[in-house]
């Protein structure tokens, strides 16, 4: 039995997603997704800044690569809005909602 073994590890492909991209994400425990901008992209995690609907406030959520690889996240992203990519989106035909959407609120667009 070898002392050191090599195992494949999950990692975000930084050629596909980068800082400044628009991203919509929904964790499996959330009712609705959140839309924002990628503020940090590493092989291990994505940090997304979004507008929670409160005055001059922003917030963020983190997408660890381990959770994305396990299928806990639905993700849509785009760098130019001409092409929208998705990861782990369930083909249910339903429209996803963003947090704070409705009532004339500029809470973001679904990606």
C-alpha cells in the first residue's frame, strides 16, 4: 500500500468564471435564488456580492466548490449577457426568482 496517494479534487474552472461576472445562485436550502456580481473567484470558492433590498447595503454569499460539486447549488452566470451558462440547473421548466424581486424593486435580474 503506498504512503502517498493522489486523488482528483474538484475545483472551479477559472477560465469559465471570473471576477466581475454576473451570477445567480440558489442553495438547495433556499426558497429563492440571489443575483449579484462575482467579487472573488478561486479554485476553492466563489464570493458573490448582491443587493438585499435595504437602502445602501450590500451583502455576499460564498459558494464552496465542495458544495457545488455535491449538487447543493444551482448556478447561472454570464460575463457579457450574450451567453448565459448554467451549472446544476434542474430542467423543471419553472422560472427562478431572485431575492427582493417585485413591487417595482430593482433587486436584480434572473440569469
